[in-house]
């Protein structure tokens, strides 16, 4: 499956941003979808993931209550609504697709099979 992320940009702290990821090449609902981010000089970290049909979501503790992941299987898209962003949210955001849902949650990059190219989010203070 091919993934194309978009929606990044430069915003001030406290603003909102909506990231999108468009999928093609396979049946979208066959994949659990996740968002990761990578700040400069740091490892890629889990942000959120959503189950195949959207019933279940999981979040990084620091984004709970501010970020919302959603998916539209009819449109083959997954979104990350980012509200009340902070400077520490700065980084390249990647969407990813996993064929297999791990019982403990899909929290590490190695659990995902396909990756988008990333979209840069910069939050100024």
C-alpha cells in the first residue's frame, strides 16, 4: 500500500492542525493505521493508532485530550486532528499501516509494514 501524508506546516503554540494520509494500492480496511513523529535528533515515536474499522484508538500520553485520530475507510484516508499544539509537538509526522494488530498495541515502528513520506509540523512558542 502507498501512503501520502499531508497537512503539516508552521503554526503557533495553541493552534490547531489537521494531518491527512491518503492510502492507495490495497484494501484500506485491512490495515490498522498509525501516526508517528520524529523530532530532530530523536528516535521516531508513536503518537496514535486506530483499529481497522475505527472502533479503537490509542494515544501517546502527552497528546491525549489534544489529538484525535480518525479514519474514513470509504475514502481511504486517516486523519490526525491536532489541537492546542505545543512546541514539543514539533517534528516530522509519518502515517503508517500495519497488517497485524498486536494484542498489546501497535506502538513501535517495527510493527508497521508501510510508511508515508512524512509531513513536517513546526510549532513556534
